[in-house]
């Protein structure tokens, strides 16, 4: 069986999850890793048995000519790196946040579309096994024909100290926008995946840890075009009662016209139909790598799309819709008012 030859750009904290996932795929081989810090690139290459290391991404792309590139770098670098790959006709999977602004993200999407290059955003939360199961049950009508409410309560407890995030992602402390831009974007995408398009939002955002620059807590109220209502109660300061705050990232309640689905912080999922006893849902999930092994499932979706010419769930045009909602949330918090979500036209 021939393998798709891939390269990775970036050897920071989260890249380890990417390379480990690629390493488990029989139809993929990572043949080079690039990072501005050659020591970091070499360390990652040694760990995952990758034969080549580069410090110049354009040199790597031109010399190696891979079947795809995985971009695992900070958002400000994405536009240049995506364009370099697109100019060579190389398919791209790119980490989120996609860009520093909506306009920059739009430029990325338009650039790859113009060159007809396959492109997917590495938005991995919707690929967590509990959300795949919840989506399946919603679509099957297990909680009724209509969706009433979605409520997610997130407490990660990793941002209260004076040296918040320093061990894992210290740059979080300097981000002017944090909770929604870096974490809440996952839930924007997941809410859209489960409940459809967002009609309007109302948000209140706060900074609880005074040593960081961006917001670290907030409540966002969603109105969906379907008539459903959503609430995201996010907080990176306070702690949950679970030993692993970053498995499901919190607790979720989804209500419909004939019952309720509940997800806890251990990945346990239950169904309670109206007038019936609550019962556990048997589905596969495991504490492997990051958040139910969602990085692996995300990247497997990308590879399956490439091999079988299938659309990506988190394509560029679809992901722009997440960013429209994100910007509406920040506008709502700043103006203290309900903001209507106006999506880009169908060509975007």
C-alpha cells in the first residue's frame, strides 16, 4: 500500500499530538519536519523517526514535494505558510486559530480556493467521540424532532496562577484575546456542528487573572436559526471536580422535545427521554492523547478526504462562518448588546 508523504511545519507543544497521530496511520508517512528552532525540529524528528529536518519551510516544500503539509505554528504565520504550499499545489491542514483577523483568514481561504488546493482547518473538538455520538443521536431523533437548548459549562483551572499557562502554552498570557479566540472558537464550531447556524449572540466577557492580557472567563448566549438556544459558560480560571480538566473540558446538557442528553467530565453520556428513566449510552471513548484522541480522528478525516476526494467538514469556507460568530461575540461584549450574525455570501 502506497503512503501519502507529509511534512510538518512547527515543533512546539501541541505538535507532538499531531506527529503521534500521523505515526499511527498506515497510509501516512511524515518525511520532514520544519521549525525555525533546529534543535526543536530535530528533537521531534528523533522522537517520531522522521528522516529530514529543515529551518526554512519554503526550502522544505520545494525540495521534498510532499503530498500534504501540516501547519502547526502560531496564527500570524499561517497566511505566508499556506500561500507557500498553495503556490506549489500542496494540500494543507492548518491549526487554529486560522489567522489573527477575519480579513486575514478570508485571504487564506480565497488564496487556496483560487489555486484549487485542498484545505482543511485542524478544528478537532467536533471530532471528539462524545460529540460524534451526540450528533448521531440528535440526527436520529433520540431526544425529539426539535432541539431546545445546549448548555456547556467549562472549567479548565489552568489559568489562575501568577505564572498561568507557563508550563504548556506561555504565550496565552500575552494574547489580547484569549478565551473566545483560542478556546471558545472550539465551541462555536461544535455548537454549529450540533445545532446549525447561529442567528444572534449576546456575550459578557471578563478577565479574572489580572496578570494576563486577554479575557479568561465569559458567558455567551446563542440563538440558532432553528429556534434552539445555546449557552456557553467558559472559565479558564476556576477548577472543576474532575481529575482531568482537559478530557471533555466540562459538562454538557442538550435538551430536545423528547428528552435530554448529558455529558460529564469523564466522557460518560446519558439519555433521559421524557417520562423515562435515565440510562447510560454505550459508545467508544478513551483517555488517549488529547481529549478522546480527537487529533487522530481529525487528521484521519483529512486523509480520508484526500484519498477519496471527499469534502472536509472544517473546510476553509465553513470555518469562516465560525470566525463571523467569533467576531460577533467580541462585538457583543464590547457593546453590551445582542449582535446579529451576518454570514459571508455563499461564494465564501
